[in-house]
């Protein structure tokens, strides 16, 4: 994904939900997309296979999948990729399950959609898939309706449906958030097995840092539509370079560190400069203007979008004058002042 | 919890007065206004043997054919100023405990005492409980009216009590300040507030009538970690400032760890372990608590994620397992005395028994996997499917016979045979939870 920009026009203005986001997912790896609600992680995922609901629109960028730009190709070609090569699992399994069909019928239909097989073979493959995702007694369960299954079982069925086309990339948006920890652990085991055994690449969206630590190979941290930090999970968790992810880690129970105060910015009117600066304890003048720092390389691998990415001030960035106006959007300045230019309200 | 009276809060003084009135019979409790002798007083909330059973009716005559034991003999106490966490998976009965405790649903058994007085049985205990109890709900979006401003929402309980408009505005201003909202937020509608701000409005509303007891149902669910931390800090502040007793219902172990003095672990309608939060969660005595605590993902990428911590889900409360209700999922189940089996091996036998009893074995499925459909290969497939052990002696012979019965479809006989041949205290008897500050209901000897 390169420099992706997805916007939603609203009566009050344009929401730049995803504003120049780039990251890679390699075959067989699990990448976690982390951020608070409203950071744009879901929209970024939906943009990959152009699933963003109108009036939302991907206005710029590139999503390369197998040397093809998914954002440029025809809808017909995209349909062949969607589901078949790239499959989605959502937080609420209801979103992918139809209450009036049995789960077997739904998985069978998904199989038939992707493969040219007759009814009996499709049904057999469907039961195999239900077995693969650990649904107990899959042959009998296949005749049940979604409402007869528990939340964990429904999510397993949704995963089976996603696997029907033998995808190369699975995009899972908070798939365990609504589940009990015990059931969450079971579903995470399943994702880990799928990665190990089928070489499936997974883009996993979550706000739970414990989940990230458990399953991610690499992490992409988003805030207000931008990437704040990227890197291997061990580097990001042990030596976070951006104050935002450092603050998130410090908010975890048992760490007792300093919390991030304040609220995420108004998506209609994000602050100029680094979008995190109103809540950042280290913000200096140059953080408050311009278009925000670019992603700098970080010791130990990965990148961070912070002037202090290497622990010291980057001398290549010129100290900015007192609160210059943003060239892109003069209204930003008003927002910065109401947010409290000296950091978060706390 | 001996917290000194918070004299800064006039409401607290009023509450103390009420408390003293209600304890006039217990003259020896002395003057509570001094804030002494809290320890001698009964805890604010005492729940003893609480039960909520629902009848299962079927057939045209709607005959009672069974019982759903949603809550089955739950006991706990919450001291003044104490926060108790109630944890357990979905279906364990957490919410039903809260609803029957508050008599929003009539319990079918057990007693609740609030501030020294029984609740229910026609007395005014229910009114007292409800007047001095507030609830904070899980989803603030559904408990806040989208067409009502935050200020009006928070003032709602005051309006219902007939508090004058001007007085309401003053009170809301104080409450908003107390929960970290500004006057500016009063005129906003729910959609103009963030998730964290909506929670704060819900908390302000809960405090409007100066409660002594607050029940919080998943108060931080679906919040981002940084906001969750702020809300928990706020609740801790309020608890100290107003000497509130709290009941936290949560499936999130880390929330309970942070917010609660004591914790009660609920499984299939029963409290399986209770004690001080740190002790229970750091050194759990009950295998269920151990599994629950281990299932919480640790934010350390180098830590091994515990695999297969707990399979399955909470059993159907209409048909709870015999003996210890957790034995069907327990990784530490006590193997039969006379068979040479590990807990894991015995667990495999129990899995088979449970699936046979529920008609969930799925022989057809197994048949498609084996080449020959003869009984022998089917038996081998069944053994492989459940990873069944092959113990020596009587146990081994009994298990083989049960497998043979299962592959010819005589599930009932197989279940009977397994029950007879593989006895264990965990299957025979539901363990009692002992008395005392720290207790657990498990047959395993304490370590």
C-alpha cells in the first residue's frame, strides 16, 4: 500500500480518514494495524479491495497486489481478487452471515462461488472448512442457523467462509474484540495455525496491544489517518520511537506509566503539523506546523514519524517560527489553539 | 475497608445518618458519625445463596420440563467503600447476578441484605436499595437519548425525583466538573461526544442521587486503552471521594485487576473462587481462574502465548454437568483413582463422554475419513479424533468397550460405561467453596 488516501465528503467538510498511508504485507506474515477508534485502520483495510462504502472514496495512492494496482484495475478484475485472493473477516460475524440460511449453505455457496464444483463436492468442501476452523461436529453444525451458534462459533464460520476461495491474504478487522478472552485465545490459535500451515498472510486490525504482542510479526501504528510508526513487533514494543505508541504502551494495566491525555483530533479538522502534537508531552514548535514529520528510519528497524525518532532532535528539520499558518488549510490553526498548543489538556 | 468519612461531601453525611437510623436496632454499633467501628458493621451489600432459576417449558401443555440454573447459590459481600469484581465468561451468569441482586428480576432463592436490612419480601428494603444504588451501563450510546443533551441526560434522575430546574443545573455543573467534563459539554448531544466523554456523562448521571452503591456493567468495554485507563482512574477517585461501594461486572481480567479490591469468579452460575484481587489473579487457586487469567494476552511479544488454554465454552445452564461444573473443561481434572491416566488423558475421555451424551460425535464425518467403514477402523478413527488414551487393565477394557458401543451408535450405553468405569471426585461431587477471605471450590488439594 503506497500513499493511500481515502476521503469521506460530509455536509460539514471532508473527512480524510486515511491520509497518505503506506505499508507492506509479505506472504505468510501477520501484520497488525494498531490504533484508537477513528484512526482510520478499518477504512485503510476496506480500501485495499475497494470496499469503502460511497460516498467514501479512495482519492489517491496505490495498492499493489501481485504486481497489479487494485485501485486502478477494472471492477470485474477486482472481483476475481476479492474473496478469492483477498478475504475479509469482520468484528461482528453477523456482518458476513445471513440469518435465514444454515451455516453449511453459506459456506457451500462461498465454495461454489470460487470453485467450479458440483453441489455435493462443494458441500463436502464446506464441511471440511468448518472442520478446519475447529467447529465441533461440523457435519451436524452445518445444518444449524447462525442464531443457534455461540459468538465464537459464528466467528469460526465467518473464517471458514473467508477461507473458501483459498485466499493469499486474510484481512481481519477486530475479529476477537467481541469475544471472551478464552474464546479469543482459541480464535487467535486458529489464526496462528492458518498462518503456519497454509502460509496465509494476515492483516489484523486491533486496538488490543496484548493481541498484537501475541500474533504480530510486524506492526503498523496509525493515528488520525496517518502512520506514526512501523516496525517489527519486538522492536516497537521494546523500543517504541514515537511518543504515541509509547503512551499507548504506558497506558496498559500494570505499567503505571504516563498516560496520553486529551482526545483524538476532530477528523474534519485535524491539527497542522504532527497530528499527535496536541496530546504529545514532547511537542516543540516545529511539531505544530507544516504537514507533519515524514517517516524516519529507526535504530533496530522500522520507521517513526517523529522529529525525535532517534531520541534527539533531528537537526535537518529547521526550527519553525511561532505558530505559522498552515498553507494547506488555514482553519487548522484555529483548531490547534483550542486543542491547547502546549500539549494535552491533562 | 475502613475509609474515613468524607466530610467534604454533604451527601455522604446524609447517607451516614440514614445508615445510623437503619441500624437503630443494633445499638452497639455506636456513633457512625465518627467514622469509627466500620469493621463491626455489616457490609453494605450481603448476598447469600442467591438463585435465579427459569423454568423450561415444552409441549402443548407448557409443562415444566427442566430448569435453567442461571444463578445457582451465589454468595458474596461488599464492604463500604469496597470494589468487588465479578468476572467470568459470557453465559456464566454475571449480568443475572446483578439484576437479581437489585431485584430488577425477582430471585428464586437466597437473600440480599442492603445496609443491614433485608431486600425483598415486601419490606422497604428494595426502595432503599434502589434509591441508593446507581448503574453504569456497558454501552453509553444506548443508555443516552440521542435527542437529549448530555446535561439533561445527567439531570434525568434528579428530574424524576422532582428537583427544581435551577437546582438541577447547579448539581449537573458540579457533577460534570467532578467527572472531568466542562460546562461546555452540558449542551452537547451524544453524537457530539467521544466514547470516553459519553462514559463520563453516564457516570455523572449515576452519581446524581448520591448513591452509596454503584453497579458497573462492563464500564470500559469497547474503549481504547488510553481512555479506558482514564475512566478507571476517575472511578477510583470517585470511590475514594464518596466512599462508594462498587460491583464491577467484567469479562476483562485486567480491568478488574486495576479497579477492584476483591474479586469473585463466576462459572456456570456459581462462584468458584473469591478473594483479594491480587492474590486471586496472581496466584489462582481454582483451575478456572488460572485458565481465565492465562487467556489474557500479555503485551510482551517475547512471551509465549499460552496455547489451547481452555477449549469449549460455558456449559448450557439448563443442563449443567454433574459434580464440579467445570470438570468438562478443566485442564487439571483429577484422574480416576484406579486408572493410570493423566489429567489430559482423562480430559479426552470426558470430551468423548460429553459429546456422546449430547449426540455430537458425528460418526458420519468419521466414516468419510477412514478407508474401510468396518467397525475396527471406525473405532480407530474415533480414538484418533478424541486422542483417547489406552490405559491398562479394567479402565482400558471399559474404554474399548465404550468405543465399540459408540461406533455402532449406542451412545447411551457408552456414556453409562464411561461414567461407571471412570469415576473421579470431580465427576461425583460439586465441591463446596470454603469460608473465609480467600476461598475456592475445587477438589484439588491446596498447593
